[in-house]
C-alpha cells in the first residue's frame, strides 16, 4: 500500500476490531495451511473471514457479522446458500448411499436435462471440477483432431491443470517441460491475432478455448461479432471451438452460447450444475463425445471415482430445474439496478471507476475505460480496489477482492438497496483520496 496507506490502515483497524475471532482462527490456520487457506483466491489482506454459516443471500462470520454475499462462491451458488429444496434433494441422496461404481437414474436424468438445455451439447460426461472439464475437453479435442496445441486467451482462467494454468506473464510456477510449446495465447476480443496464429500453425492446433464472457479475469463481454468470428475461424482452419461456460452458464437457459447465438463444438461446465457440491461436466458433438464410448475398441478413457455421484447430481438437477428464465431475468434486472446505483455514485465523483456487466455478473474496475481484455484490467488501481473491498466488508457486503460481483436468485430489492447505499458510502469516503 503506497499513496493511500493511512486510509487503508484505518479500514484495516476497523476490520480487525469487528473480526477478532476470524483473526484468531487465521493465526491457528496459518500453522497448518500456507496462508491459512487452501484456495488462493480465498485469501485477502489482512486475513480472510472465517464463515460460520451461510443461508440464503447471507454469510455469517464467527464473530456474528452478517454479509450479503455478492460472490456466491465465485458464481456457483446461483440460488444462494442452504436452499431448502436443494438441501432436501441432497439429503435424500445422502440416505441412499452417495457413490457406487454403476450408473444411477440421476445420471440419465441430468444428462438428458443438460443435453436438452445447452445448444452445443448432444452428449455429455460428468466429472468433479471445472478443471477436469477443461482438461478432458482439451484432451478430446487433441484426440479428435490428432493435433496437440490449443489457443487460449491471455489471462483467462480455466482451472488448475497445467495447460489451463500455464500463462507466460502471470504464473510464477515452473511447469513440466514443453507445456508452453502446446499453447498459443491471444488477447480476448482480438480475432485478428487468432487468425494470424491459425494461418501459421493450424496444422498443430486442436482447438480455440475461450470463455464467451471472461469471468474471473474481470467480467469482460465479447465485442459485437467476436464469438461469431471465432466460430468462422475454427471452421475455416479446421480446429474445434471450445466454450468454457463454467461461470457463464448462469446467463441464459442454455448459457452464453444461447445468449450470443454461437454454438461451439465442445462446452465445459461446473459450478452451478453441482448445486453447491464439487462438479464438472463437458459435452458437445456426438462424433467427438462418442470417442469416450467404452464399448468401442480404442475408446478414450475417462476416469473419476466420484464422477456423477448421487449427491452432486441430485443437488445439480434441483438447481437447474429451479433456474428458469424468470429467475434469470429477475437476477439480471436486480443487477442492472445495482449497476445503476453504483454508476450514479461514481458520476458524482472524480474516481476513475468503470463497471463491466453481463446479466447477473459484473466487475468493478478502477480504470478510466472499460477493459476489453485481461491486460487492460491490469490498469485498475490495485490500492483502490483493496480499499473498496475492505470498506465493503466492514459494512457487510461480500465481493471478490478483485472486484467480481454476482447475484443469486434469492436476492431481493432490499438487498440491492442496502448494497447500493453501502457502495455509495464507501465510494464517497474514497473521493477525497483522489483530490490530492
Ligand atoms: C471459467 C472457469 N473455468 C474453469 C474453472 C475451474 O473450475 P473448478 O474450480 O471447479 O476446477 C473456473 C473456476 O473458477 C472458471 O471460472
């Protein structure tokens, strides 16, 4: 913290005073887990909250503070927490035995539901995370095309396996030999670079892997015609188009592919389809997915002890059945309301803030202009986002430390009103900072 150190220090003091038990727990946790956590994005300074319970739109920490949850476990809890109907279905499944090495009626029901719902998915396979979904989709694409490289977007998050996590600029990990030779990186919203790469290397490239809307990278929407252009380029150069809809499936009944009217060859899913339990799935064209058919010689193996287990699928089916167009539209209109409230506050100030929003997902950036790719989000003032984040926590609003906000279907007008007031208060306190 540089320029705004003193302001931040005051907010940190308030945070520590409000959350002494979380501080204690963090100190204990630090003895056993590096950074006191087991998932990088859960950490923020000075220490993350310890949450005791989550219900509906709210999180409750062990100090008894209540937060409106505008993060929803990074978009996955689309109906909020401990939803009665979903919990009932999961509990019923718990009593029937949770996982066995055989098929279950829920696998058939859920695969039918998702095949009917998502335009590109004609056949599907379940796994246990979005990480596995993108890993298997890439493996399927490489096997199908008999090519070994992919194109992915700069700064895109597709999970934690090596091909997904490798990124020349942002990752400090040392990867197994030759990983980088299998990946070409292009900025999001830049189809020209993709065409250049394809014109030189199409013989080597199996697929273009892209989130239709960049999620964790900062809720960056595709420019008009961008996804369509990717579809055309994939066809022209005979590579597959893979949509990572792990976050964006919530945007429409059939995900972002339905919203933008562009159908990929393969789709990766996770988060909402698990109803709060670990999940992943990938699916697409029959001729590609049929490679996984174990009744055929030379089939493509797909393991996973807990693939399609009864609890996850029961909760997932209930979640997706509940997520109808009315609920999606309700989330979208509440999101517009919140966006407008924040914009109104920002207009009255000289703080360089922009909001990017698609449906019920948005991101706040401390930039002059809306970012169109990940590199542009890096212009966002990191100190200001840290200050806003802690000010919001101190006032009971829970968002991602990097500014990701998303809604759940159980949120009400009152939640939006409260959040709008808190944003106003927090941003107004920050205004003098920029008057120096
Ligand atoms: C777009 C995208 N793809 C893949 C993943 C990985 O999913 P999981 O955390 O279930 O492995 C994520 C997780 O945030 C994601 O946002």
